[in-house]
C-alpha cells in the first residue's frame, strides 16, 4: 500500500504544497511576493513607439535609458480582439523595466480579420519592427535572446512563427511560453473556424516549451493545452511541461482561474486606437495598479514562469524547476492573507504512462 501511495503521489507531482513545513512556505512566498517583483525593475520608465498602423501596427516597449544594450526580445502575441495592450500592461511593464524590449503586434482589424491571416500579419509586423529598432537603436536588442510569448490565439501565432522564424525574418525563440492557448474554432465559425495550429511535432526537440492555463478555463485553455501537450512528446522531457493553475477560495475571497486570469491591466498602457499617435514615455510607478485581475495567480503563476524564462533567454541558468513535475515551488501559488497556501498547481504529462496499480 505504501508503494502505491508513493507512486500516486509521484504521478500527481510529489509532496503536496499543503504538507510543506511552514518555514518552506514562507520562504517560497517571499521569493515571488509583490515587493520582490518591484525590486527587479532596474529602469524607472518605459519608452514606447509604434511601427505601422491598424492591423500592421506594432507597439514597441523599451527601457527609457541611453545605456540599455544587448537586451532580450519578447514577441508578445495577444489573444483574439486583444489589440489594446492595456490588459497585459502590468506584465509588459515588469518585463521592460527589468530590462527587455517587448514587441506587441496588433495583427488584426477587429472581427474583420480572418484567424487564418493573423500569423502572417503578426510575422510581417514583427519583422518590420525589428528592422526599425535595429536601424534606430543599434545594439539595443540581442536577437539570440528571444522569448516567444503567446496568449490564447497568440499561442497559435507563436507556434507558427517558431516553426519558420527565418522565413519570416525573425530570430528563433530560445524559449516558448504558451498561455491559455486557443484556436480559430473558439472565435469563428464556418470556413474561418479552420485551425491555425501548425504541425507542432516539427518544433526543435530541445526548445524549452511551457504551456500554462487556468484550470477553470475549460472551454478554451484546458482542452487546447492538453491537446498541444499530447503532440509535443517528441520534445525532451526536461524541455516541456503543462501547468494548470486552479481557482481557490479563502473565506469571502475568491480567485477564478478562467480564460482571462493571465491578464493584469495597467491603464498607462491603454491604447484603444491602433491608428492613433501614442506618447513617447510611460512614467514608472512604484507599486502595481490594483485590480481584481492582479492576484496570487500572477505573482506566483503567470509572472513567475514568464520572468524565469526571460532570465534564461537573457543568459541566466536554465529554469529546470519550471519543467519539473515534482518541484514544490513549481506547484506553489502563494499564501492567502490568512496564511493558508493557495491550492497547488496541477502538473500533467500526457506523454508519460500512469503507474500500474
């Protein structure tokens, strides 16, 4: 019986977070608390400019510093109808002020753009933006340090670009993060519902590929994430993982891990019109803009995995814990104000056979 319990525990991801000593929980909580994220911001403000207009526009966010050199590049692909970067402003601000250049391609003109066109649109816009940045800010970006980040439909875009970066005039990703992945059938009907997901089985075997989604995102993120993970078994086991972040309740407080849970709005990044002129500078702030969308799932979930991958592509150590199926910190999602641990993340490996009973 003890052997069966141990095998089951291993399959589920090791010792449960709730069983960790309180000292371990407090230490893990301190590493990704809001004040720690505030501390990683080295640059006081963000410079923003645009390349192109409408669906061809890219918002380029960079540190406002003449000394910035050799920074990593993040190709940030939003979800359907997410042309305004406001919803991800909190994370974009964190990445840029840490030291990164973020491209945010608009890639669509509202509902009029067919899903089958968005990957090519985003690729062309990213390539133009890259040429513009390299021309006007030589040495700012090190293209060998590139992270592809895709949310919902943006995950499909990231996959398409990752398979043929040279054809699109883009740098190859050093890591790939797919957040609450979606596909055309989730946003369109008829001919427009044809899948945009490519033959992901052709991804390089050693490309670190992390898939994360809210466990309550049962209509889009969870089924698509599981389907993609099952097609990525050719990747090295140490270079792939699937994390599901659950909802949880503590007293009258509740956090729902739905499709919108990765968002953390920041009104300073509110650019609703992709044809309008935007200001050249986003002044920094010491704290993070409060909203119901900014919570433990961001600090210990979506932001943690994003920033660890960003550190890696920038030359830091490989984040083996993100690809571990037993590491406690990979399942830890913070502490409620009461001190109780948030429900732990689920880690799934569709490529591994379950232990026999």
